[in-house]
C-alpha cells in the first residue's frame, strides 16, 4: 500500500457514476489524496456507496458533508446546473473544490466563481491535461518535430438515446458540446497554447430531447492555425485526436477516455508512405489520469506546486463554449473577446 506523508482528505458530492468508477479510485491510488466521505440526497445511497468504495463516512445531505471539519477538499460531479451553486457553497464552507467539467452552464455563470475567497482553490476537472500522453504530445509539439503546428482535428462520439439520462436534458446542461465537445476544444487551447479568435459551428438538435446530438466546429487560432472537431451523442463510439504540422503529424489514439492504469500510444508519421505505413508508435507507460489529476490539484492544496489551471481558465473554456452555441444561432462566425 502506498504511504502518503501528506494527504488531502476528500469528500465527494453525490454518488454519480464518474465519481464511483473513476475519480474516487483515482483518489485512492493517488500520491496526495484520500477519499474519506461521500454524500447523497439519501442516506441509504450514500451508505451503500461508502461501503462499496471503502469510505469512512456517508452523509445523507451535501450540507452535512460540507460541514465536516475533517474534509479538506470536495469533488463536485453533480449535474451541470449544480456545479456553480454547490462549488460556491463548498468554498464558503472552507473547502477546496475540484469540479467536474463543464464548470458552468455559461461564462457569465462561471464568473461568479471569480468572487470567491482566494485562499481556497477551485479547478475544472479535465483529467486529460494530467495524463502523460497529453504532456508528451505537447512536448513533441514544443520540440518542433512536427514543424509548425497548423491543424488539430478531433472526433469524439458515443451513443446514448436514454431520455432519462442527464446528458439528454437541455435544461440542466445536457448535450454533446457540453459533455464531450469541451475535450477537443480544450485540446486546441492546450496544444496551440493560444486562444481561439473566432469560431464557427454547425449543430443538429435531437427533435425529442432538444439537445445537440451532433456538432461540428471550426476554431480559428490566428496565424493560419485551426482546430476542427465533430462530437456526437448518437453515433458509434469513437475518438481520435490528430495534430498536423508542416513536417509530421501526431496521432493520440485514445485521447480522452484513456484506460485507467494501462499503457497508451502516440503515433508519429512523416507522411513518406500512405496509410499508416510510415507511422512510428510511441508507447506511454501505464497511468491513471484521474489519479494524476487529483495529484496536480493535491500538490497545489498542499502548497508544493502552484495550480496550473484555475477559475480563470475555466471561465475561458466557457467563453469558447458560449461562442459555439452563438455561432449556430447567428449562422456564422462569432468572435471571442
């Protein structure tokens, strides 16, 4: 068992699947964190989850968990419309907060977080930025091996037509762009290390749910750099991310849902042979991106490293998302201030 000299004691708001199956196991396998408590609206649900996950405490309300003085930080995986309100409550209760993406329903709502006390950290839970494969890919980009990075292409899809699923409920922040479109959008900001200047989108709404079930976007980062991506909640599951430069291209094979604790791979290709015949694979050692994300946040809470992405970064993500929805309504390009 890993010995943790300094530990952030975590409480989890809700028994959401992503918390139970991904983030809490990541916490338990992290270097800095320990999940100790979980809360639900119903005591029985919290108790069952605590027993299943080996947690010390189970609370029948979110308020009870926030009032516990032994908890240092909370992870907020509640439905999207509850991200900002419960994050505000948690910070005011004296907790640091790692909030599941997207941080809010809009940039305007996200800006409320800028007014919170600065002695408590708040970050958006994008685990992909903590995975070694993304870090290695950016290292390759920075090295110049790709030449000038000009184009990023992303695709991310799954099939979910369940009317009861929160991803298919528009009033609480459902839809493909909010759920998975944020990942390729983030890839553009991460690998270009720049902000998009304008965006263009094409969105198809589900006639029953009213959520975006298919969305394609073009983001102009200036200087001849662009990101284009398509995401869907009603297509065969698939994901890829391609970075194309003037000399080589780089492919991240499983860019978003990298399997926990397993090796992943990148592919470098100079284009000297068609297909993937000239591709050179690079294996990234086994990693759990959720444990890595917890440690990035945990080191900041413990004061050993600064937090690389805070509330300002989360607000910027929402500004881009807002512009994508505005572009569809305007039927044209939308600039980002």
